[in-house]
């Protein structure tokens, strides 16, 4: 969903109200680490089922924005709303529960639990949400098959390739059927061939499940999979419509 150009929020120009049609909105986000501003009035609205690529140079604030959107980091100013609820108004326990149920995460290096099999890794968030072991493993098997890595179910992360590991991580992220999937440089550790394969599978799986996707990347070939591109420069967002 297109968003109007951003102006920094000030006392005379307060942050805009959250978009009622968006599933996730950020308004007037500011976050500083020491003397360095990571976000300086960043704003974003994500519609249900939309895939948005957040691009920018290293240090532009991409990961900080994603962490604020996911409730992992609290902004110094501004607000993040999910389905109309201000994340800052939720308790830590409620935000943690939200991340287990409504949000899914894929990171650059997968962050799979090395001691667990691939099947157990995918089943883990389902078990944490209270699903019985048999039901969790059955759903995990279905997602591993959908990501073309069913044959890896019994293997541990250290026994598979990086590209395979990312597909397992995507299966784990989507197994809980999240409303929003956050992907932070999901192909950053892969070569171009495996990166393309992972992005094609991630995009197809997310669209089939109906999840909105916020994708952080610095690679144009990865952003090309998105419906829309947002560029971060000096902590500020620039909306640029269709990705390519």
C-alpha cells in the first residue's frame, strides 16, 4: 500500500495515525544508540499479504527498523501498531507470545538449534505454543516438504548446507502460520544460485500462507521479489512504489 512521503515527527508535526487498512504500521520511529541515530522518523505501513523490501546501505537502520516492527526493540520515539494495537502497551510476556504466534522470523544465518534435528527445529515453535508432539511433527514434516527439504528431517543443522539450512529456517518460521514474516538478510550468507532458490521458495510459501513479509536486504536481486521497496537513508524511509 503506497504511503505518503515522510516528514520527521516534531511537536508541531506529530506522527501520523496508524493506517487502519494496514496489518502493521510504524509512525515517527526514532532510535539512538549512544550518539548515533539509527532511526530518525522512519515510517512504514504493511498491508495483509504484502511483501515489502527494506533496502539501504550498511548502517542505515534496516535491522533496527525490523527489530522495532517485531517488538524486539522499543523505539525512543514513535509507535508500532499491529492490527491496531500499540506494541508499547503490551507487557513483555504479551509481546513474546505475539512473536511465537503471529510473527515469524528468518535471519541471515538461519539460527537453527544445532543440537536438534531439522524436524525438531521446525516443530519447536509449535511445541512452545502448546501443540502436542505428534501434531507438531506432522505439521513440521508438511512444511519441510513444501520447502523441498523433507529428506533432511533427521539431520542436524551442522550436517546440511547453508541453503538447505535457510529453507529449514523458513519452514520453521512459517509453520506457526504467522500473519507477518520478518526476514533479515535471508540470503546474505548464500551464493547467488542458492539465494535465488531460497527467495523463490520463501516468496511462494509466504504467498500461499497469506503472510505479509518485511524483508531486509541490500541486494537488488532479492528486493526484486517484493511488491514494493522502501529505502532507508540516514534512518529515514523513502517510499518508492513497486520494487522493480
